[in-house]
C-alpha cells in the first residue's frame, strides 16, 4: 500500500463487518488510543472484550519507552484491562531486542537517555545500562579546566522520552557517540509530541533525539514506529500475514505509516493527536484505510 492512495473511508455500519472478517490480529497504539496520560478512553475495555470474544488476537505496540512491558502490563491492569506481557511490544523492548539480534557484545555498556523502562528491558536482555533517571539530578561544572569523564566501554547510546533531560546527559551521550569507536546511536522513536497527561501534549522523544542528532551530527537507528523492526518479532511470534492485521493508531506519521510500511490494514482514531482537519488537509499524503472518532466505535458500529 502506498501512502498516496485514495482518501480514508469513514468507519461505518456498512464496512465494519468486512474489516472485522478480514482481520485476525489488531495492533493498538496506547497513548491517545487506549488512554490519555493515566485516564482510560471511554469504551475501550468493552471493545477489546468484544474483539477477544470474536477470537481476534490483540497486540499493543507503543512508542513510549518510559515503561517496560512488565510496567505496561501493570498499567493496563490498574485501568481494569487484562493484558499479558507478551501482548505488549514497547519501544523500550525494541531497543533491547535490536541490540540482541545484532549480536551487541554483552561486555559493552549502554548509556540511556530515557526512563526506567529502557533500563529494565536492557537488564532482561543481559545488558548493563548506565544513566537513565539517576543522572537526572547531575549537573556539569563548566570551568576553564573542565574535562568531562565518560565510560569508554559504552558501545551504544539509547535515547527515548526523558522528562529529566539535562546538559549532563547530553554531554555524556554525545561523548560516547563521538569518541567511543563504533558506538551505536539508537532512538526508541522520533515522536514530536506525547500525551504526558490527558489535558495537553508535551514534547516527545523526538526532541531529545534531535538534541543528540545536533551535537553528534549523526542520524539514529530508529527501532519504534514507523520503523518495521518490531514487525519482525510480531511475524515470528504470531505467524499471521500482515494483510490480516490492522494497525489502530492516532498518529499518521508513526502508527499509520508503520501499518502501511508493513502491509497491514490501517484505522486512524481521532481521540489522540490527529484531527479530522489534519487527516483531510491537502498537505497530508498519509491516508489510512479507515478513520473513526475512537476505538469504542468498533463496538458500536458492529451492532448487537
């Protein structure tokens, strides 16, 4: 499917049946689709229950790297939704898996500009992570004879969403990438904005990644959406053709593009960052197969 295809169809009672019949696995983004901040979006649990009752497989694919799969499972449970860890594919997990499949040496360390989620997934994969939240309080002393020390055994820098980004972390990550031979620069995602709470959007991981791009003059390896890296794991795990998958998301440039790049059907929900005017603006060339106001519409339109 190319992104220059015909305009998205509004999801309706007349086309929902064909969509449900053609899809075996639904991929859901989380922020702006399932919840906003820590607030569940109306009708989500009932819709997921209905899809499970129709024997549809559900997977949750999030670019937000602040949590590990275990922590995301806890968040789902706290909101009253039963989801297992192996149904969750977070960009924190993808970063650790990228290192593993590319035979990153266990003796090399990983510097993290981001949250606990990345550190936990790295540890589960057998890697030693440095940085993260504990470097959030550190300050640099810019004196005339200042020499900033960094660990020469760092072989990768992983950058994700970091509410405690500071100059210390920027310098540490920059030195590792510029001075440690062969050091990888991995971004969990490049989302411009994110729902840190339900009332407004905040700078996303893309702003942290852009800072390191600026100081290193390097482009990162992106493991989250729209990169299809996570899709390789999904295909191995479920053995379902991407033509029988549907990606449900609120972002055109990550969720919908991820689905299209992989050959999935795509459904845009307008409960997150994308508005109907964004979707229908002449400058937008990413058209999902379908669009609707929120996930609950899947249940409401499918009838009794």
